[in-house]
């Protein structure tokens, strides 16, 4: 006689971890990032001046918002590239929904991809004295053709901006005012200062710090607006199944 025993297998227990990505958390994360970069930038400018413009460990060069190819430049370029990717995703979503505005989203994606490249490669810096306007407010005379391009873009995207959901439209406009105010219009007092006092002084560093902080703030506001535009409130969470 053969006896047998029944064996039972307990079902695998699982837990679900939910990482909440609320709009509030996203907003404060971006605020902290901009504040940290801006604070390190102003600290670098002041310390650099106190050290008689010497930077033996290249720490100021790494943190300063007025320098290139450093931490703030990488952060700004990365955020701009993320904006370009989100714009592309929104464009695809709009195209699938038969929304005629998808072309504008694709165009914005291309524009921000270029701006991200320019932030790293500093392409516009090579046009700094294109028109040979001399000293004064237009010392950085690339702002003249840039202003013309900005007017054209405004005409092209005017109706598109007006068609947006009001909160999204307001965030886009706020982001544009901050970014353009820093990247374009702050070049005027900065150019005047450079033509009269040069760039190797604290005054130049502080003016450039204001310019770059405005740019970073504008990028952060725009990125926040894009996240809210692309994702529904219920999508702002990440669920992970953790098996024991």
C-alpha cells in the first residue's frame, strides 16, 4: 500500500509600493533645484571676488552661473532637453487625438532641442558682435536679430497660445517672460556694464547671475506646465510590485 501526502504551495505574497508624484511635489522639486543652483552661483561670485579673482581649485568655475561648460550649464541644458522631449510626447498625443495644433507642439519641440544645444555649445555667443554696433546697450548685438526672430515666433504661435487651456496658457506666458527677460533683455544692461567696466568684476558676475537665474526659473515654470499638460492627475504616480 502506497501512501501519499498532499503538499500545498502558499501563494506568493506581494506588496505594491506607490511613489506619488503630486503636482505639489513636482513644483517644489523644481523650486529647490533652481534655488540650489542660484544659491551656489551667487556664493561662487562673492567668494571669487573675495579671493581677488583667484580660483585655485576651479570650484568657482564649476558653480558660477556666469561660466560655461559647468554644473549650471549642464542642468539648464538637461532641463531644456527634457522640455523638448515632453513637447514631442504632447505633439504625438495631439496628433493621435486629431488635434490640428500638433504641428505647433512639434515645432516647439524642435525649438527647445536647439536651445538645449545652444546652451551647451553657446552658438549665439559666436554672433556676439555680428552687427558691429560698438559699445553700450547693444554691446552684445546678437540681441537685435534675436528680437526680430522672437517677434516672428510670437506671430506664428499667437493663436496657438490663445487656444490653450487658461492655466497652461498663463504658465507658458510666465515662463516666456522669465526666460526671455533673462536670456535677451538682461543682455542690454550686461552689455552696457561690460563696455564701461569690463567683465572681470563682481558687478558683471551679479548681473549675469540675475540673467541666468531668470532663465533657470523660466525653464522650470515651463517644464512644470508641460508635465501638467501631458499627464492627468491620476497618472502622477508610479506603482511597483514588490514580491517577497
